[in-house]
């Protein structure tokens, strides 16, 4: 397992032309999120407290995914559901590249 003092040898064949694929990263982050939520389920017996912690974790993961999307595709405009609705558009039918709750 890596810690803050671990050294990682980078593959010299990987250059700047290799971009992160957002959807590959997203699937890994969501997998990790599921694992964390499972640990929370096992850690809290109080239903309200468990839900509150899970909501905080989901929000944190959602925010990080939005930042990752910006890193992978800087031309992507990230908007909130409120912004979409304020423009009179239907959130469920719009083709948005990223919608953040």
C-alpha cells in the first residue's frame, strides 16, 4: 500500500499525449465510493446518523468527480440543477456533460 513517503516509478513511455479518460476514472471513483458507503453502513447503528454521514460522503465524492471532469475536459461547463431550471430547461431531458447537485 502506498503512503505519503512511497516512491512511484513512472513509466517513461507515458507522456503528455496520454489523457485521462473521465469515464474510466469515474467508474473507479464510484467503485471506491460504494466501498466507503458499505463501511459506513457497518459502522453506524443509528439510522439517522448513518444517513447523515452517507450524505456527506456522497456529496464529497460528487464534488471531487466534478473537479476530475474539469481536469480531464477543461472545455466542459459544469452547471447545477438550479442553474438549468433557472433557464427554464428540464433537468431530466437536457443533454448536459456534467450536472452537479
